[in-house]
């Protein structure tokens, strides 16, 4: 019997991935950039056990069993890592053993807080540890096939997911842009507005946007490439003003495209919009930009803020928003996936 446990954090997209050019391989229509949070914060924790005694591959997510062998994304990740192990020369009989997987998220699942990113990054990394495979760019192409955003959670710090041009997706990889240590005072506040499952999953929402939005192609062709270049410059220079402007504009543009989708995908709610207004007013009163909001496919806000400005911002949030309307949590940025235990034989 072999067993391994790993943890993987979520990543918060700064330039959003929204739309695929290939559904099964999960190839995106545009590059994206995110920041990965710490492994003690919003995390998935996954234990995988392989045994010659197991009859079927099985998985439990937050204690509920999933139909693993009927789930093409889960099977693609399992087969992908096993294939890689085989190519790397592993002759281990354990490669043929069935696996039992138990995963838990320590934050709301499917609520727009990137559970699919942490979940599939953790699954693929745990499988890699189980079969003795190193963390490489190629491994990110397997995590990508679980959930696109997951490929970015294999690395810490600021990470770019390249759209790639090849049909087989081998160049659609995640690559670190800057390490977590490069900008150590960058923090994120997560404002949980609603922890329920979203009505339209990211997968369904982006499919509908690609087929119906008239704005999405302009974003992909004209706007994202320039934005990616400018964001990388801002990160390299630790230029918070430029970073913040790009972050907020890209969040707004993504939600504009969600609304341009037909029928529209409405992910933000009244509290989300109140947070947007609050941040702009706050930045005006402080004179310089201290806070940058971003919203994924859900109503919950992530606010990028430098460490020295956290306390003041938190106090202002608590004054404007009563504690029963949002939960405020501060998360340090940090490292990528980490193994919890070594393989037991
Ligand atoms: P989110 O905004 O949370 O990423 P998505 O709609 O993109 O929401 O994805 C949610 C789905 O991701 C879940 O229904 C489940 O299939 C998958 N998922 C979430 N957490 C995990 C996990 N820990 N392990 C494996 N899959 C997970
Ligand atoms: C808005 O990666 O969850 O969070 O690839 O279909 O699993 P699938 O979708 P997913 O989409 C994430 C969309 C987003 C933006 C982002 O994380 O870049
Ligand atoms: Co997701």
C-alpha cells in the first residue's frame, strides 16, 4: 500500500482566464496571471492511497463520494500522471493499482473562491508524489486538464498561464513570473459575501460567453496581450499603482463579458458592487491607490493590499460593512503546493 497527503492553496486571478479553445484539453483563449496564496490559508488537502486490494478508483470530496470513474476530468488527471510516470521509466507495479482519494477544502467549494484550482492542483501534485514525479511545466499541463485555473496553483508567487498555440496543448503551461519573496508585503483580503455554490459553474459560464458574447473576441485579440505585458512590468517593478489599476480593470472587464453573455451570467451581487464603490471612495480619500478589488465567478471579493495598509483598510471595511453582511479574512501570499507526509510503503 502507498499513501501520500498534500496541500495546495488557491490562486487569485489578476488577469482572468475566461473561455476555452478546446473543451476536453482545457485550452484557454487567452493568457492569464494570478497570485498563489499560502499553504496555510484557503487550501485543498488531499490524501491518496493506492493498493493492490482496491477494486475501483474512488474519490470523496468533503466527505461525499464522487463518481470518479465516470468523471472525465478526474480520470484524465489520473491517467496523465500515470503516463508521465511510465515515460519517466517507472516500472512500479503500483502504477496499475487502483486509488482511493479523499480531499477536503478548508473554505467554501464552488463559491467563486477557486476551489477547482486548489482541488485539481492538489490532486495532480499528490499523484505526482505518489509516483515519484518532479514538479515540472509538463505537470501543469495535466493539472490544466482537471480545471484550467489549477495549473497556476502548482507554483507559488505570481504565475502566468500561457494560452499556447499547439493543438495538443503541450505549450499551454503555467510558468512562474515572480516568486513569493519578490513582493513580500503583498497581501490579500478575502471578503466572503456568500458561501453558497454558484448557480452557473465557471465551465458552463465561459462556454456560454464564448458562443454568445460579442465583446469577448476583442478582449482576447486586442486587450489581454497588452495587459499581460503591463502587469508583468508592474510586478517586476513592485509598482502597486499600476498593479491595482490593471487588477480592477480586468475584474470589471471580465464581469462586463459575463453580462454580455446571453443569457447573462450574473456573478456579483449588491454587496459586491457596494465593495467596488467602497474601494474607489477609499482610494480617493487616501490620495493614492491602497486597495485593488477583484471578483472571480462569484460575489466574493478579493482585495489586494500592501501589508502596511492592511490595518487601516480593515478598520474602514468594518465601519462601512456590518460583520453579519461579510466575513473578512486576511491572507498572506505564500508558497505553492506542499507535501504533508512522505510516501509510506
Ligand atoms: P470554484 O469557483 O470554487 O473554482 P468551479 O465551478 O470552478 O468553482 O469548480 C467547482 C468544482 O471543482 C467542484 O464542483 C468540484 O468538481 C471541483 N473541486 C473543488 N474542490 C475540489 C477538490 N478539493 N478536489 C477535487 N475537485 C474539487
Ligand atoms: C473566473 O478554472 O474554474 O476564476 O477550466 O472550466 O474548470 P474550468 O474553469 P475554472 O475557471 C476559472 C475562471 C475564473 C478566472 C481565473 O481563475 O482565471
Ligand atoms: Co474554478
